[in-house]
């Protein structure tokens, strides 16, 4: 079994393990943030970790009610901007803990008296030792270039923080169900993908569309297919896709639509109707069977307690799609001659 498949399958255990292990330190962080009257949460990350932060941005603003922002590190590292982080919780996310630009933002925040948090899979790393608080993912070494179990572990940390901050019993309950849902997904989704994957052996570009909590997965899903299969993919917000990018479907193409049940469901149905009037091939991923009934390419994922948990299901589904596509293309997704597992940017 190649590393990518092995690490995908480990998520039945890693998500809940990270969630449970991080609760004590998260309680300390939340308590400190409330004492300091935190009124802004500022995330700094790159790549897959940034996608976890996009999820957290929607989650925290919705559940906690505190504005959140995604960092632009070059403001500090290149332009030497003197940002003020008063009353701010700054969260740096880096699987390796080696990201120098994440470090620079954390250091600036500490100099301003902000509370800083590092989320890594590497104890003793620069990010881990620089931040006031370190949350260790603890999912063991991830050997495949494409991040899988570290990404969903990051989601678990973010979900745990929202649950603790808001003392939200529904979120706590939903997280306790997550392992069973992942196991159900791994028993049902691979065969669905295998039944359609041969139609996409020549896939060389495409777009992934999602909205709300699953905008993060539109970005992450596109990245997973791109980095494993070396093809052009891009993730869009459903709303943004209407403004200009829709034109890319004029002559066809491939679209992955994330149609989660919940408040964004009607928006998904509306854009699907428009997509079906283009020459593009449309793959619909949903936890609601209704929208899949008349779709040529449909992937049903397990239903979850609320839309908050659907990104876990869709993220793993894209990981599996990337794996199956690489298999029929004859590509080893564990290797790359161009990109590296650890990327250090300044």
C-alpha cells in the first residue's frame, strides 16, 4: 500500500485522537484569550495549512462571533509593516513548524503583547517553540508529499477551539461521531469513485467550487488533485465563480461541485442548473441524495450532524479521488521531481 492510501486510511483514528488530545491546551488558550478580551483572531499559514485556516475563519466567526483575518506575511517579512496586534489571538499553522514567514508574524505579534499559538506536527520546531502555546497534532510522520491526515487534524484542532470557546454541546457531540463517519466514507466512497474514474483518465485541468465552510475544501480539493496528478486545478468560492471564472467553461472542462446539505444547499442547486447548461462535465459531491439523482457523475458522502462537519467528508473524498486518478494515470503520488514535503517561504 502506497503512503498516500495508508495515510488516508489512518484518518479513522487520527482525527479523533488529535481532537481529544488537544482539548486541555485549548481550554488554557481560550481562557487566556477571554481574559485579554480578544476581539480579533489572526491566522497565518501557507498551502494546505492555509486552507484549514479558511475553514476556521468561517467557523470562528459563525460560532464564536469574533472577526477573523488571514495573514499576508510579506507585509511584515518584506515591507516591514508595523502591524499592531493588540487584543489579538494570533494562530500560526505549519505542519513542519519550519515556515519562516509564519515565524515572523508570530514574533511581531509577541512583541505587541498578543497571545500566540503554534499548531504543528513537529515538537521542538521553530513555530512550536516560538509561540506562547503549542498544539501538537500528533499524527506521526506524514510521508506522502500531499497532506492528508495533517490537514484533517488541523481541522480537528480548529473545531475543538470553536467548541470550547462557545461551549457548544452540538459540536462536541459531532466530533465524537467523526471516526464512525470517516469509516463509513472509506467503505462507500472509493467504489463510487472507481465506477466513474476511467472517464477522467485524460483530465488535465479543472475547477472545484464550494461555498461557506466548504470553500476551504474547494481550495484544498483542487490542490490535492493538482499536486498528486500534476494537472492544473483551481478552487473557487461559488459566489466568485459567477464573476468571470464561469467563462472558463465556454468550451467544456471539468467542474467538481461541493453541494453540502445545510444553508448553502439551495445555492448549490442554483449553480448546478447553470453548470448543466454548459458543455462542461460536472461531478457533484454531496451528502444529500436529492441533488445527485439526475447527475451523470455523482459521489454520495456520509451525512453528518451539521454542515460544520461536512468539510471532513469532502476533504477525504478529494484525497481518494486524487489517489484513484493517479492510479489510472500511472503516477506515483508519493513522489515529485519539483515540489518538496517541507517548503520554507520568507
